[in-house]
C-alpha cells in the first residue's frame, strides 16, 4: 500500500514538474509570453487554410513581436475563457478583438486602441424582424462574456427578449440562420465581415453601431508592463510606417476565401480531410496523449482510492468516500475551469493547460474508478476473506493475495468502460484552450462553415480510436483471464 502511494505521488509530482517546466521560455534570451486568443473571430483572429493563425490582430501581434524582440505561444480558446486566463495570470496577454470598456479597465490594462468598433445586431436574411421592439418574446443568440452580450443584456428587459448563450460567434450565427433564435448581437466589423463572405445574416444597424468604442490588447492589471509597453511601442511604429494600414486592408479588401480556401476546394469530405490533414493529425495526437496520460494516472489514483475504500482504517475509508463524493459530483467542465482558472491565483504559479487537463482527468475519472474498484473488492464473497484469515493470513496479506486479484478480474469490464469515457471526456478540455480533436473541429468549422461534414469526420475519428481502444482492452482482458 505504501509503495503504491509512493509510486503514485512520485508519478504525479514528476508530471507536474514537467508541466510547470513547460511554461518556462524556450529561449532564455528573448522574453516569451503566453497569449490567449479567440481564434473564431475573423477578420481579427482565425486560422487560414494552412492552419496558421492569421487576421488583423494576429498580423499586428506577429509584426510587433518581431520588431520588439519577444516570442509568444498562442492559446486559442473561447473569448470568455481567454479573458479569464489573463485575469488569473494563466496567460500573459489577450488579443481577441477585445473592446476597451470601463468595467474591463478594472481588471485589465489596455494597449493603445488599435481598431474602431461597436455593437451591431443581425437577423436571418429574410427575417420579418426589423427593429429591436420586434424582439419581444423572441430569443436572441449571444456569445458569452462579450461586449455584444453585455449590450444585449442591458436592453433585455426594455425589449422583452430571451437569451441563449454560445461560446463562439460562428455557432451563434448558425443558430440564427437555422431559426432557433431570431437575432444575434456582436461586433459590427465582425458581423459585416461574415455577411460579406456569405454568412446568410442581415445586419440591422450597419451605419450606427451601439456603444461605439475601440479594441485593445490587454494584460492583467498591474502585471506584464514590459509586454504592454513593447506592444504600444511596436504599434506606434507600425502605425507610422504604414504596416498597420497594409495589414487592415489586406483583410478587409480581400475575400475570406483568399485566406481560408474556397468552398469548392473544401466541400467534399476528402477535400476537407486533405486540406486539414495536419490539423486533424495534430488534434488527434493531443487527444491520444491526454487520453493515455489520463488513463494511466487516473487508474493509479482510482486504484488507490478503491483500496483505501476497503481498508481496515475508518479514517482511510472516510477519506476515500469523501474524495469520490466530491469529484464524482462535480461536472468535469467546472473542475477544469477551477483548476485552470481558479487555482493559479491561489497557488501563485501558472498551471499549463495540459497539466490542468490531466489533473482534471485524474480527479474526475479517478473518482469513478475508485468507486467501482471499491465496489469490486466489496463484491468478492465474504467467505473468501474469512477462509484466508482462518488459514492464518493477516488482513493485509489476505487482501493482497486473495481479495485484490479476484476483485480486479471482476472490474475489468468497468475499467474498459472507464477508458472509453476518459477518451471522450478529453473533448471537454477544449474549453481550457487545449487544441485537441474537438477544438480542432471548432476552428475548422469556423473557417469553412462545413459543420455537418467536419463534425462527422471528428465523430468518425473518435469512433475509430474508441474501437481500437476497445480491441486492445479486450485483448488484455483475454490474456489476463487465461
Ligand atoms: N468583441 C468581443 C468583446 O470585446 C470579443 C470577442 O468576441 N472576441 O467582448
């Protein structure tokens, strides 16, 4: 038991150390930053056909970084998670078409304003809704945590509409087009760009945005002053030498397909697969990596919880029950946000997204594993323990030699089940910016609007991997039972 505990603690400690080391700069000479972004926000932040991050924001940032001599790693996530990542010091800065507002100035320090924006609202192309008062009793689609959502919330009671929230703009546009909701509120330049490039919406206030304001690059209030200063310095320079205008015109003058590829290239399943093969491959590798590390560590942790749950000590049994109760009862997404966004401000150090993701898997999947491991041991017939004890074996020895081997055999189907669940649950970790298979799908759909085909491909990839995992588990099961 002690040995198991030691191995487990060492494994988790080693994993955390590797994880924390991973946030250290790759090159000691240049400052290195983690920048969060909302990569579903064309023409400001999106992925091109080569899966490179492009857009007005991204080109500005890349040009400034080169000029000012810093490097950075981008973390694509929902806008809401991106701002929270900066507020909790998990990321050093955020660039995401972020409106500078008084409320946000309480939490963030903003760069020089770099783009004029404001809130627009849009309906389906042929909608009968023409004015805000037509929204009475209807539902609008908003993107969580955005200035557009805040504006809509502020007029909600006046116009009497209901709200549905989404985490990216494209999904809220689709929801309006599909007729589930009747309108959406968002940044005017972003809505107009989408409409210009074929999104079937009608912008209702193209000439006079609500709450006109500016975008800024943001860091957490009072921190990363050097990064902010470098951004401002670089921005002044590219504004002066014309690079800024060139970047803006590059995106506003050209059609989106110049960057994202034309629908014709992408329309077929094989076309989508071919043009995104490296992205799918990268996403799959990340999913597999999370799954493998998650399964191994969650199984060890679950076994320990299970063994504790049947130990002689009342304290250990109580501890196991409490841990299982807490982590089985907590939605995985809440746990992921708690570890990734909440914990760093308490422990005072960054927790890389991958480490936070694996910790989430260990705690959540480990709790389920602990519960069935405890149940498995308990279901070994009582007579077995009695017989072993009457033969003179100590409680510990009887557990190790008699109960555990029999219990483990009973648990094999539950283990296989849990492995499959772990693989599927990795998709939830897309919410904290891990670019695994599901997040990869989101970015591709934003670019090519081929939701049906892209999600079908992603679903197939999961199914194939799950089939392989099931085969492997069954093979192991057969060998262990032989
Ligand atoms: N424009 C949004 C805001 O400032 C940001 C976004 O949706 N990426 O709230």
